[in-house]
């Protein structure tokens, strides 16, 4: 019966059926459409606060708030840019670090579906 219900919805709504989710109780809720991202990522550039020169090999860590587990890390390219792996949307601690610079920490930083931009100016120690 469940397969039949999904098939009928697919036949009647065609491409729009990807936007509807039917729960066990029969309620329909909106789900992510085919072009809407379901994961979140972080991207931007890290530069020196004094010279505005790009900082190569700075580490950007995405850490869970509850358990302080490192979810993912990424290093900056020679031009100071980075783009993290996809993580579930939510609130995280973001740590940006590089030897010779003060650590930047962002507490309860919200990552929404899609890519969130975070550009950082690091102070030399």
C-alpha cells in the first residue's frame, strides 16, 4: 500500500513529488527539493590582519558544541582560501589557527544548508 501511495503521488505530481514527504501517519511535509542543499559547508579566506596577505596552511576546525568533537578540518590554499567538507546544518565551534598567529574561535557559529562564508583576519602573536 505504501508503494502504491508513493507511486500515485509521483504520477500525479511528477517532478513536484520530490518536494513532498509522506510520514507513516499520512501527514505530508515539505522536504528539500532537488536543487536545495541538505548539508552545510564553510568557505572563505584567511588573511594577516596587518598586511592583508593571504595565510597559507591555516587550519579551520569545525567542532561540535556538545562534546567538542572535531567534525572536519580544512587547510587554506596558498591564496588563503578554503572550503570545508559538508556537515549537517547546526551550531558549531569554529577554530582558525596557524603557527605565529592568535587562534580565532567562534562559539555557537550557525552553519545553514548550503555554503556559509567566513573570512578571517588573523593577528600575529
